């Protein structure tokens, strides 16, 4: 018989294949849990015994319901789990049994992950995230034949709902995305980003937009808004009633905002520090020049706030005299400085996944905005993925035209060099809170040098910048800090205009080095309404007297086109 050479398989090749098939380590995390239980057979047997008890209770529950007897749920749905909100899931014994089997298996399965021996807390959180994601994917609500609401709508509409769902499925396949909103009703400059203004500066990284005043007198000190470059700036200028830009103009401020470029592949080598020197520093210089003032108020949102924190430390190193620092005071909106507990996003970020992501970005030149969006949607897969699968495809419903959701899908690319540095130095190494661990544009970064007054805002349900993590900014700066905690999440807790009756609440007060966030909140007073009014009460006395508005642009920064500008339109 002919013999065939058996190729030698190197361990490195196996590891490369595993990383390619499982770049975020989902399977590896779950296999670790399985191995941990196998190494402790007695503990595993005890856990299985508890699980068996739940199965017995579940069987008794199903028998009682089948006989028409009332019984309490073995595993009741969480109060915020809307998948089983329809009465049919509880009223009908058959559907109730399906619901209870699923919820019991989910609860016990996730509990076994959290109870796995010999794992670190981070390993447990990581494995539990992927276990929940798996259970979420196989929920009975996601499938036509196990969803009583879908079946009822199908019969009632004589099949129209499923036909419409199929049409929407085909449209999404063509678009290459599970779309949360139809993009057709939205047009920048028409019903989004409509506040009048002009582009007064442009370079390879950003356009600076200055807005037309809405009052005859304005505060002498202008406000510079540093938007995150993960998404586009118009989250700060949605439709007029929600526009933070318009609100600030109505309060008598001169407003400048960063409109970041959507970088193509030939900008792969753009560095993290370029966003400081050619971005934040550039808009501050433009605002000072146009308004004829030595100092401005700066606001940073999300990643823009993280960069603003670095910029403040950079300035305070560059200008030893605090009076020479061109930022008079500053505001952070949902921004991290300490990345030791960054929330659920940590499941995507370890040495292996960042290394794999860096290889991908180096090959392509950037991280695609849609890939970033997918990662964030996976953090809330029930509400941001499976909700749309069910309602669009099974129920045949058209999602409402929500401007926030449209903005959420209008992402930008991340240059490879910048994003790799950001992930490694901030998320993996947590270098920002270490004195002089980072050197940006020639300056060692030390947050403790910052003395300018700070107003810091976070949101109670923020899963991207958890408020207990953002609260720790008070531990790292030497500035007086007024900290504000709003209800809601990363977007709606910040884009939170005053309305009657109030939709949300907030807590506000001084935050000092060493304060415990839970104790701070417990000792504070819950205030109904938007934190925007509290911000204005803090900001107004620090922004100088009322003066005539400056012109739109000047000789150094001439107006070169109307807002919203050119960069925000790039896809």
C-alpha cells in the first residue's frame, strides 16, 4: 500500500487557527468552565444535584398547569425581560411550560458558570457573558413555531406578517446588516444636525463647526464640544428638541464642535496623539482665535472625554502655571479614565483578542465602524439584536424612525495605529491612571496635575462607561469635582433635555478623592428632571460676562461652508 506523509502540526498553527475561528475567545472561555468543573467532580455532582431538584420542581409545575391548577413560576422572568410579556406565555399551560423550561435552563446554566471553581472573577464574567449570549440566541421567542405571538399574528393577518417579515429580511441581507431603523427618513442638514452654523477649520482629521448665536448677548468664554470619533458628532445635534448644541446656544453660549473625519485606509498610520494635536488642540485654538479669548470651556463625551482628560494633563504639563492653561474649566460626559472595570466590553478585550484585532486592522488599515457597532449590540443582544429579529421578521413590524438609532448605525472607521494604541494602552494596560506611564506628543501624562474645575456626568445604566468607574475620576485629578449621576443609559442619560413632566432623575454633589460611589449616591438627593439645568447653574458663573457674539470665523479660521459640513457625510 502507498504511504502518505503525515504533516506535522505545530502548536502555534493550532493556536492561530483557534484565534481565527474564535477571535474573542468565546469557546475558550466556556471550555475553561467545563474543565474547572471536571477538575472538581464532587462539587460538580453537588451542582448537578441542585439542578436536578429544579428539574423536579419544573416537572411538578408543568403537571399542575396542565391540570388547570395555579402555581408559581420555577424561574420567573426578570422585570426588564420583555420577551415573555405577552399574557399568552403565562395563560396557556403549553407556552408556559416552554417558557419555564427555557428560563430554568438559562438560570441554572449561567449560575454554574458563575460558581465554577478556580476561575478568576474576570474569567467568570467573560464566560457568563458568552453563556448568556448563547441562551439569548436560542430563546423560544426567536423562532416562529415556538412563539405564540408570531403564530397568532400570522393567523390573524392570513400570513401577511410573515410575508412582510421575509421582505424585511431580504432587504437587510442586501444591506448586509440587521437594521434597527429605516435610514430613508433621515437626512443630515434636513431633519438631523440642523442647527445653523459654518465650518471654520478643516484638516485631515476634523472639521470645526461654529454655530450661529441665538441670543444678542453671549458668555465671553466659548464652549468647545469634543465628540467621540467612534460615531459622528450629531448625537449632540439631533432634532431641535433633543439638541444639546441648540440648548447651549439658547442659554447664551458660543459653541464649537469637532466633526471627525471617517478615515480611509490610507490614514492607517494616524496615531492616537494625532487626535490630540491635530484634533482637540486644533479646535481649542480655533475657538480662542475667533472669540478673541485666552481660555475656553471644554466638554468631552465618551472617548472624546477620555481624550479631553489626557489633553488636560498634557496642557498642565506643558504650562506649569495653571493660569496659562487654555481650558478654564471642563466637563466630562460618560467618560472613562480608569479602565480596570470598563463594563461588559471587557469580554472582547484581552491580550489574544486585541492582538488578533490589531492584525486585522494592520492588514486592512482600519477597524470598520459596523464591527464596532456589532460588538456594542452584542452587549445588549436581547434588546439590540433579537428584539429586531422577532419584531421585524416574525411579526412583520417596521421599526419606528428613531433619530438616536439612526445615529447609532452611522458609525466611523478607526485608524489601525490609533485604535491599536487605544485598546492596548488604556483597556489592557490601564496606563492613563499611572503617573507618567503614557507620553503623548512629547509630554508625560499625569492626571494629578489637573487643577481646573470639573463637572463630570454619568448615567446609572451605562454599560459602556459604568458610572462607578467614571466616578473614580475624583481619585486622579487635583481639581474640585462636581459629579452628576443621571438615570438611563450611555446615550439617553446624556442627551436628556428638560421636559414636562420630567422623564428622568439625577443626583448631584461634590466628589472627593477616596469617596465610595455607592455611599455618595445614598447620601445624595434624587432630583426629578434633567441635569442640564444643574450644569448651567454650575457653568454660567465661570464663563465670564455677557458680550456681543463673535463673527462666524475670522481671517485665521474663515468660514468655508455651512454646517453640518463635509466630513459628517462621508460613509
